[in-house]
C-alpha cells in the first residue's frame, strides 16, 4: 500500500510525504502526482521518511523524474543506495 500526502506548496515547491511501498501499480500513482505538480509549474520535494521499499519500476521512474525538478529528502540509506 502507498499513501501520498500533499503537505504544502510554498515558494514554487510542492512537498509530498510518501508512506509505504512504491511497487506495482503504485508507481504510476506516484508518477501522476509528481507530474501534476510539475505541470502546475512547481518543483517537487518527496519526503521518503516513511517509505520502506521501492521495486525496480519505482526506482526507474524516480531516477527519470529526479532529473526534472524533483528532490527526495529523508530517505533511508537502503533507498538512497537503490536510487544511485
């Protein structure tokens, strides 16, 4: 299960707190949330403090989107290693 909470939009940046596992169909749900914020002209900050796993498709999507005004904060060492 994945939970995405819109925390705030301040100074052109949308912060989304993501909780759970980024797997299967949830990858496209997160991608759509990111795209919605980017289309609104905002950069995106993803707070991954409560994310405990990302599957291969999730890693691929995040690597592609982090090149486009998307920043990840508060992720575990494990997830940080997956995203490198």
